[in-house]
């Protein structure tokens, strides 16, 4: 079962190559409240694995990865601290 939470912030990284989506996430995650969800929109195949790996590295929670209708993913991250 996936936690469905409306993202507090959506980062549009479509068309950007890694590590840009992760840099954007790292720069902006502290602007949302604790336990809020940030959605990273990305279509670089590396982001599919790299964003969840960044979550593990930084102890934030990878909530889920959802396919976008026009290609790419919405990768949801819950701010842990």
C-alpha cells in the first residue's frame, strides 16, 4: 500500500539530466514542513534510482515513484528532519 499524500512542493526537473534533479531536491527540501512530501518530476532514467538512493543516504523517506502520463516519473520524498 502506498501512502497517498498531496505534495507540499513539486519540483519540475523534467528534461534535466542527473544530478540536477537531486541538486534541486537538496536545495528545496528544507522549505517544506517536517513530514511533508516533495514530488520530483523527472524523466532522466538515472533519477529513477538516484533519488531513492539519495533518500537513503540522507535519511529522508522515499514514499513512492509514480509514472507520469507523458513519460518520466513523479518521485515522492517525505522530509524526515
